[in-house]
């Protein structure tokens, strides 16, 4: 049995879909009854509703589990504590593999969610629990909104190169690392293409869709001001996102697609191929 956390989120639901299609036995850990309903409608039967901060609900979810796919909630102030609790339970239950969904270049210390993921990774490696770590970069975004509005916008410099990856490729990797034998002690960068600036991505969308797309850098304050600030989690998230987009504007976020090509056994989906797929071309 594979336990997957944050299972009703953007990443979790895509990965869960692939695991179900591959007929792997999965248990989904979700935060709310709405998350449970969403996954039930998608054909998932074994679902535990609980809080990643609540040891009792986590412990209940570990019954008969021998593999874990842990996705931490994004921009969460307790991300490290959650990761450590998951590793502790995996050790106690003697799981055969803990797959940790980290991020590209977790060592960037000015980005709290990268750093929290790095420390979680360190805790996992030191625990002795057999592991596989995934380092996905930013996901390719659907081009539909840009095509409808004629504007492709982001809160970071349109001229800094960014590596992007198709979430479908990442979900394919999830199935491979959980079902094949040779992925223990591995850490894989998941990158789909050569680094592209926002301007270059807009040019590709424009060429494929056959309409001109304007590029806009949204002021950071516009994005963070729209986020709710009523709780510690939300204030932390807003600060964390602010740091992330400032970093992207200064340095971009780039890496190589060599490893993903090796894991998939084929060339990863390029940004242009992703846009064509999204538009049904
Ligand atoms: N987006 C990217 O380009 C990218 C790239 C690399 C890595 N990542 C990483 O991928 C991970 C997942 O991101 P995402 O975009 O899938 O996030 P998401 O869509 O916001 O999903 C997060 C999920 O976590 C659940 N959750 C939050 N707090 C919880 C708690 N205390 N207990 C149990 N569940 C809880 C949420 O449930 P509720 O909504 O019901 O609270 C939600 O289903 C993050 O760690 C992120 O850093 C993202």
C-alpha cells in the first residue's frame, strides 16, 4: 500500500491519477471532506481525512503502508516538522521506500520552502529509511488564459531564464520510482526543457496559437496584497512567495533535463510540445 499526502492538491491529484491508472494500491491522505469527495469522484477508494500536524490521524493512515509518497503543503511554516513526523512514522512502520517530493535546488537558503525541503531531505537520509527524492522545477502552466486574454503575466522578470516541467512527466516518474526496483538512494532533478524566459514562452504560445501574446511583469505587491493575511500560515505564505518571486527576478531557476530524460527513457516533454498538447494540436 502506498500512502500519498496532500493528495487532493494540484500536484497530489495529478500524481494520484497516474498511480490509480497504473493500478498501484494507494491510500490518499487529505485535509478535508471536500478533498475526500473530490478524490472519491475520481475513483479513489482508500481515503483518510486528517491533519498532517496531528500525529493520531497520521498514525492511523500508516496502517499496512509499505511505501510513502510525501508531498508537503506549499508555503507552510511547519513544513519541516510535518516532513520529520512523516519520516519518523515511516521508520516506525519499516516502510520499504519513502519518496519525498522536494524542489529543484533545495539548497537556496533565501527561499524558506526550498530550505525546509533540504532539511527534510537531510532528516530522511539520516533516518536510514530507504528513500527516493524528486527535485521538480516550476510546472508548465496551461497557455489557455494567455491565449484568451492575449497577455502572459508573471510576478518576476520576463527576461530571466526559468526551467519548467510538464506535471504529466512528473506523474509518470512517480509511477516509475514507486513500481521499479532501481530508484533507492536516488535524487532526481525533474526538468523538461532548456531554460526559457517568460518572453520566450510567450513567443512559443504565440507561434503555436497563431495570435500575438503580450508579456507583462505583475508588480510583486499586487500578488502578495491579494493573499489573505488572517493567520500565521497565510502571512508566512505571502512572505515566502514574495521571496520566491524576488529570487526568480534576480537569478531565474534553471537546471538540466538530462536526468529526467534518463528516468523516463525518452525525451521529456518540451514547452512547445506541452503547448501543442494543451491546445489539442
Ligand atoms: N507548483 C510548482 O511549480 C511546484 C514545483 C515544485 C515543487 N512544488 C511543491 O509541491 C508541493 C505541493 O504543491 P501544490 O501546488 O500541489 O499545493 P496545493 O495545490 O496547495 O495542495 C496542497 C494540499 O495540501 C493540503 N494540506 C494543507 N495543509 C494540510 C494539513 N495541515 N494537513 C493535511 N493536508 C494539508 C491541502 O488541503 P486543503 O486545501 O484541504 O487544506 C492541499 O490539498 C509543495 O510542497 C510545493 O512546494 C510545487
